[in-house]
C-alpha cells in the first residue's frame, strides 16, 4: 500500500474518503495551503486520482504534474471535466460511474417533465403565497397527446423512453446512428427531431462534440407550444438562445436541471414563470450517490489489485 498514492483534488463524500483512506495513501489537495507546491512535492508519487466536477478541469497541465498517473476515477457518468483525449495519449485510464444512476436520472427526468408541463412548482407557490382564496390556479398544458423527442438514446435515454411508454405518448429520437431493435422513430438531426416533436429532452454527454447542439434553429423548430427539458449538461444548449426563445415565445417552456455556469443561473431564467429550475439533482438521492461513490472506490481498488478498471470510458463522441 505504500506505493499506492491517490490524489483527491476536491472533497468527496465521507464514505468515499474513508474507503480510499483504508486502501491507499490518500492525498487531500484541497486541504493544502499551497496546492502547487504540494503537487510539486508529491506529484511524482501519484498513481491514481479520485475526482468529481468540484475538482475543476482535469487536463494536460495537471497530468504533466503527475508523471506516474495511471488512472482517473470520476464520480459521475459525465466526464467532460476531464480531458479524456489528453489522458489517452499518456496511457491514463479514465473511469466513470455508469449504470448505477440511470434509473434515478430517468425518474427525475419524468418528474421534471411533468412539473414543467403541469406547472407543479408554480401551483405550490400559488398555495403557499395565499393566492388560492383569490381564485383558482390557471389551467396548464398537458402531457396527453404530446410527441416526445429524445436527444440521445443511451442507457439513460432508454430508461426515460421506457417510462414514457407508460404514458402512451409518441416517442422519437436522434443519435449518432439509428439503433437496431429500437421501434421509436429516428431523425437524422436535432432540427429534424425538434420539428417532429413538441417536447425535446436532452440526454447526451457533455463536451466539445455536443456543445450548443440545441441552438436557435433547434428551438425554433420545436415551436411555440414546445417544451425543452435538459438533464444532460448545460453546455448542450446555447443558453443565450434558450433565454431568447423563452422570452420571445418561440418555445412555450423549459425544465432545466443543468446550466452553463453552475451554480450561477441567469436572472432572466430565474424570473421566467414558464421555466422550472433544479440545482443539478438528477442523480442526487442518498442511495444513488452512495452507489456512485462505491464505484469510484471499486474502480481504483480493482485497478491497483491488477484486475483492470471496472468501468473505463472511451474518448467522447457525439450524441448517443
């Protein structure tokens, strides 16, 4: 264990820290008064990293400070905070936490969709603010008869589709390629998908390949009755174009769990009554976060025990 040095740039759950402490020499970078000096001292000994989005950018400059680095274990399915291409050129394995959060994020997606269409948070405020005695809450749009477009049909997208099938709505999708064995209609571009639907749900990875995949043209194609739901990454949508589309009535509403500059949400979005805003909680249940943390530990443990990584990733591509 003396040569199994692990770097943790930013704090993670207490259970993850305790488990890694028991198995490795864990270096807590966030506790250091001078992180750069600390890295210069211990960097050559570091063979593994445990990171989350709180760690900031994990890039070539950091890899250069860690010449013995073998593996980066990421807490989360999305790993756009990590320069996976730079890691690959150095022979560094990157892992993520797939599978354990798919159902949780799919549940949240359906909840956010219903909350946005039926204006559930607004109705709650109507009661809490004492307005019910003044008159009934305004009628809302409905999910009935909606045409749902899934931008991305990976594991989470498929879990969302299974849930939507129970509502009896039409479902279509766009991804890099048409998937064999999928009965839902396929559209060969985000614009074509949006034009065929009146709800667009983004469930694609973040990163350069999907940056601003949902732009002004896609939103215009979605239409004035359209609703945009984002449970992917804030970078997937052109946020300025989204604000303009909502302000000008180009689309009817949005439900957003992610933003371009978290935790900073533009005032324009916060002020809009047709928008439901969540603080990036797609996988944020106690059970799911515990399973994600355990997979981080399992990836590092398996790697250093000589069994390889449990859930390595490949260099990111386009929508799935």
